[in-house]
């Protein structure tokens, strides 16, 4: 399944005009954190390599997390928060491993 279809299935309510935070797993294994108002279009842009330099150079492979938000501002704030996290915390969030995420949050890793 391609990322655009995956985006539609993961967040059927996240359509054009509905803000969301997302995490992409890239070909290198790295995680990319972003936010958008149009998730399917943003995924299409990432797949086409026109969304940003990061996903142009290191192609997206999976969409492990989508979080709908009430406002684009809220999605951007969450994006900024997660971008400051360690890779381990991002991996725990992307993997829906809340126990590890809580442990990592307490240890400040």
C-alpha cells in the first residue's frame, strides 16, 4: 500500500483543512516528524520528493503515526515538541509503545 492510501486509512477524518502531526519512517531508518493541513497531499508530495530536501534525499517508507489536532497551531506545537525528543522516545511513540515512552520521559533520555 502506498503512503497516500496509508494516510487515508490511518486517519480517514484527516482530510484537507484538518490539521495533523505525522511521523514518517525513511529508507535509512530515520524518523521524520511533520505537520500538515492536508495529509494525503502531503504524503503524495513526500513520495514525489517535492515536500522537502530530507524526503527527497531519503525516501519515505512507512507512516507509523498520525495524530489529528484541533488546530494547525496545535499540530505545529506538537511537532516542535517531538523534534526535541531523543530518537528512543520518537521510536517509542511511532511504535505505540507507551510503557517505554513513559519510562524514557521519566529518565529524560
